[in-house]
């Protein structure tokens, strides 16, 4: 570093505490009909008191400025020194510089800026026990803009239509589901204005039953323009002023996380194109400080919802920061005394999601950081296994699975599949980090549970896993959940996969799934065994059915058998259903992974594979974010064009005749399957082939 260069400082804190603090702030914003609605699951807080340490060596004294979130003191070599001016002259030589920061209500954080001495990841932090660790940091590089000031971006948007009623009220239609801060203009008079929000028109007009509203007091002589300080989800807003108050107009500040739409998809089917667009928009609305479930209800961070969001994110934004923030926030602090969100299955989704994060991003540093937290959660789950080695709901647990009329009693086959996969994931990471004894123990437990799972629940006659065992008695009721997850997570051989496809997934006698949440996995499992044409029809019907009802974002639950305003009802309330739910965005993932066919072969897309399938389409083109690169694929019935990035990959396809490519040679795999190495960086490959009638 030259004398003219100044080292850039960044705000630092205890690792994970920014996410824990922000999670608390976000989850406590939920309101229903004027009342705060805190989560019923555990919310953690950041450490109150921290010590930040830096051992430095300088040839001459150096002045630094100090900023802190909270109160602080400074010690040099164990002696407290005055620092109340925010500036401090550090003596030359080698010294131990410690700043203690205490913040009783927020996030303790520190910013120190000098010429050569500045807060960054080279410092250490302890939570009061003198056990030093590397601090957390992000993108906060100004003393005036600390992490507690973090906010999403906003921009003004106008209503698509405003209807003025004779009583002075206004009905604003913003044209689509949105999220942000309402703005009132041309205010006159004194009194109260009430804003009734609605994801549907019926909800906004229902003053007694809409889920959210705001009451605003307008003072005489106040500014004619007003921006509400709380963000809400809505499409429609019914603005009702008291007598003596007039509202001239409305607009909003749209609030959003500025992410890049790297994933794209267009095809010969315009209904599928619209489904992709609405799914992508749904995903953006729910991708915020964290992955939220729904932007009206609940506005919370649920591990099951987030697991799907991670997967969709890999095919749309590839925003690693929001993945990490969400995973850290969900795990929270030690000790673990309950399942994540209190839900048995949601603890397992969190562990399995770590494997996917590593597979897609290659972010080994994050996995190393979160590894002890993963072990703590898994050990909690293992300790709660019953004498058979299986997990089942205990007092205080919510056994969710799905919004469905199914038994949640006893040992559910679905839960054992997730538990077994979690053991395998943890064992793999233990191997990676040379934790051999732990890896061997977890591998033994996984193998034992896998055998027990098949011995107990697999039913050859019904072709899959039966649902549960209660008090030692296996129940022969068949549901799709365990079988489709076993297929997706690699537990089935070829014969079992075909059995599950034919006898379970495509069997109309097996209980239907009516949530986008589980339809995501159901259709992914069908794609795994080559049923893309069937899945395309299902997407058109199911997600298209929501479009036919006017959806501009996809819903928490959709049952085509439910008609009229009953579609909006849930939990005994007429408008409780979320009409913008993260798990409704599944088509983005399905089209990216199973039609464009792009996925990593090695962690972080160090190598990748493309296995494109038209699946009933005439043509498609699209882009999938592959870590630092973007991969583009065009496919019709005679031609495939691929544009790659820096990493090598493979193209695998089915063709009725031997395909050709001017720049590379195919290898024959048998049964009309061929493979093309994509080894030239940043290249375009043009392939001639003939689409096979049966792409299975």
C-alpha cells in the first residue's frame, strides 16, 4: 500500500448477527387488522455486548475515526483510553486494540477508519467469552450508513386505474399484485383516512374482513402529500376518508430487492410464456431481505418455503446473498430446543438446502461457516428419534407435510425420507472437512434408516411408500409425498422409479395434491422419469387455471374444484389465502432444469450438463445463470444452439438420427442417446438432430 492509498473500512459485527437482527425486524412487521402479529416460533436476537480486537503494527502514530452502533469504549494493551470524540490517535509500534460495543436494542457493530488501520474481516470479535472469531461484514462501507439503516430499494408507481366514488372514497387498482408504501396526494381537511388493502377486489371492498388496513390521521394544515411508513401487499386499495377530509389522488412507493433477472424462457406456447413471467414476478415479490413465504400473509421466513425459493433462485436470479441471509436467519442461535419454525420437516429442508447451495454455488467458505450449526441441528433431530431410529412428531412439534387432509400421526414415511437424506448430506460435508469419525457414524445411521424405511413402508402391490405407521401398525393408505421425494432424492432404482411413476404419481386413485408447494415436487419427479409432455399439460392446467381467474402472481393454494370467492378463503377467514406465495413460482425451476435441462455436474458449475427436452413444445429458447456464467439454449425439432461460458460441460440429447455439430464430435450412448463435449470456453455450438417422438 502506498502512502496515498487509504484502506477501505467496512462495518463489522458478530458473524450471523446481522441476519439474526434483520430477521427479527422483518418478522415483526406483520400486522393483521391493526394488530401486531409476531411469529409463534422462536425469534432470536443478536448478542448485546461484543469485543472487537485488532493487533496492529505501525511505524508512526495514526489517527482513526470510530463509529459504532451502540455505546463503546476503547482499550489499548488492556488500558482504557478516552474515545468519546469519535477520533483516536493510535500509538506507533505493535499494540492490541480492543473496542467493546454494547447495544441493548439493536445490532452491535463497529466501523474504524484510518489510513492503514480499518475494520475488515482481518479483525476478531468475541461475544464476551474471549473466544475470538472472524467478524461478519457485508456491503456497508460508510461510517454514516451502518447496517441498521439497511433498507430495500423503492420507486414510485402510479395506479393503473382510480375510481372516484360519490362518497369521496377512491378505489385504486395498481394492475397487478405489488408491495410497497401507499402515497396520498391532494389532501385537504382534518380527520381520518382508512386504507383497506386487497389482493383481490373483493378483499379491498370488504372493510370488515380484509386482512390488512391502515388508519391515517390528517391534521389541519398538513402537507397535501403523505407517504405511509409501513409497507403492505396489495393490488387494490380502497381509500375511505372521513367527512371533512378529501383525497385528490394516490400512488405508491414500490419496495423491492434489486436483483438481476438472469434466467429467461420463451417458447412456442404463449400460455407457458405467461406462466413463466408471472412465476418470475411472484419470485421477485417474495425475494426480499430474505425469502418470504407470502407478502400479505405471513411475511415470515419459513424453511419449507425457503427451500423451494433457493432452487428457483438458482434458475432466475442466482443471488447468493439472499440465500445465505435466509439460511443463517432460519438457523438462528444456539441452543436448539425446537425444530425450525417448530416444524419437523422444515429442519430437514434446511439441511438438504445446504447441499444444493454448495452444488450450485461452490461456496465452500459458507458451508465451512455453517457446518457447526448444521451439526447442532442434526444432533437435535437425531436425539429426538424414537427407539426404531425414526422421527415422529413430539409435543410442541408441527408435522406439516402439506396443506392436505392427511394423517400426521406416528411415523410418516415422508419424514424418514427427509431425515435419511439429511444424514447423507451431513456425512458428505463431514467427509469434505475430514471429520472422518462423524462421517462414518452418520453413514451407518443413514444406511440403517434407509433399510428400515423400505422394510417398513415400501408396498410392492401399491408400487410405492405407504403413508405412515401408528403404534406399530402400518397404515396402508397411499399418498404421493414419500414416493416422489424418494425418487427426487435418489433412493429408488430404475424399477422402483417406474413403479412410482405409474402406480403412484400418475394414478388418479391416489389422493391429489392441491398446493403449488407439493405440485412443485410432484412435477419435478415426473420430469425425472421423462414425463415432460405430461408436466407441460399440468402446468398449463394448474398454473394456467390461476391465470384464468385473474391471478397476476401465484397463490398459496389453488384447487380447481373450489369456485367463486371461496377461492380466497383459508383458515376460517374469507380472505386469509395468500395470492402471492413463493412456492407458487415453481415453473421457473421446472422449465430451467427439466426443459432447458441445465444443472451443475460439479460444485459451482465447474462442469455442467445440458439435457434439453421439448416436452410437447415446438421450440424454446432461454438462459440459465450458471454461477458466474450464463448458459443459453435454443431448441426446436431439428436444431439446438448452445452458448456457453468459461466452464466446460456436456450436451446430452435424444435424436432419431445421429446428430452433428461442425465444431465438435458426438459420442453415441445407445438407445438414440448422444453426448457432445462442450469444452471450448465462451463458444456457440450449433447442432443438427431429429427430435425423437418419444423423449423418455
